[in-house]
């Protein structure tokens, strides 16, 4: 595993960049039209280019030490966590170290599953089947006392696009929301580490083009992509979660003596 670099004389936490662990991309046609997954995540998080440090771990790049960042975000990916690719295992080891160091982390889809793998949970294909399109997310009782979830509606729509899922949580992790086919749609792994199986960064336009492009593939799984495309809608509550997460982390940093 590559050596993680440690920054000397690091600036104040509030001025540090946010790491975006870039774990993969859509195909070239979708990427050229909508941007890559790291760009989508950066936009959804409300980060200017200079405020984010994008590291393409799927292409062999390595992040700096956790102390170099004020938070870390993890993208989705067409890869599967259960393939245990070397770059993915290295990213999981970094996330384990960062979580122990108290780095605020938010993972999305593949990032959600990678955190589960890194922190002692289990990942596999969802036995309930693939989740696709705009679907309802239901907050669980534990969400009522969680700062990230405070004030959110009990149910809200989100964009779903995944075949694998978190099948088991480790001790100490708490499920905050579920969907019809997945009990672990939003998880708090520790007070500073969260992740979502759904996609806060995807809008209806990207989902529509994805469904259209892969309509034949989904038909072979018995999924009606045209019908799912017709029911797509905006997901403002889900879309705001990344900004909410970073806002909470910024407020906590500012409040420290």
C-alpha cells in the first residue's frame, strides 16, 4: 500500500479542503453530458473547485493523510465492493484510519458500501433486487434525535441506482432511513461518519438519460426503464444532505474553543 503523506504545519481545520474520493464514473456518453461522479458530488455539496481535493482512487491516485482535510466525501461507482479491487481495498484502509482519527465522512452508494466494508459491516447483492429510479425514503425512529436528520420530513424521494447493498451493520452503527427494498438507506456509523445508499448528487435529467441508455439491459432483469423514467421527479431533501452534513461539521469546528 502506498505511504500516506502527512502535512506539516497544517492550516486551521476550517480552511482545509474537502477530500472527494473518486471511485468511478458513468460511461463516456453520460459523463460527457452530465459530468463525472466527482463533479456531481462537488456540485451537490456546494463546493467551489478550490475547496475540494479530488483524488481518483480508482485510477491509482492516493489521498493525503486524514489531517489534511476538513471532511471526506466518497462517490458512487460502477465497480462492486465485493470484487475487492486493490485500489478499493486501499481506499477502505484509508477510510478506516480517517474514521479513527475523527475525520467527518459522508459516503454515497459505492461510498456507503465501502464504509460498511471498512468499518466491519457486510456488503453483497441486495436479495430484494435492484433499486432504480425515484423512490421513497422513510426515516426510522433513530433519525428523530440525529442532528443531520433534524427537521427532515418522515418520508422523502431520492434517486436510487444500485444492485449491491449493506447487508449487515457493525456494532455501534445506526440505520436512520430505509426504502421498500433496503433497510440501510442512510446510516450513521459514528457521530462524524454517515453514508447514504441513495444518490443526493443525481438529478432527474441524469437518471432519465441513464435509464434510456440502459433500457435493454434493465429489461433483461424484468425492470421497465421507460416506466421508471416517467415517474422521475426532483429530490430536494435528498439533494440537500451533503450541504447539510458539511454545514454541521463547519459549525462544530467553529464552536470549538
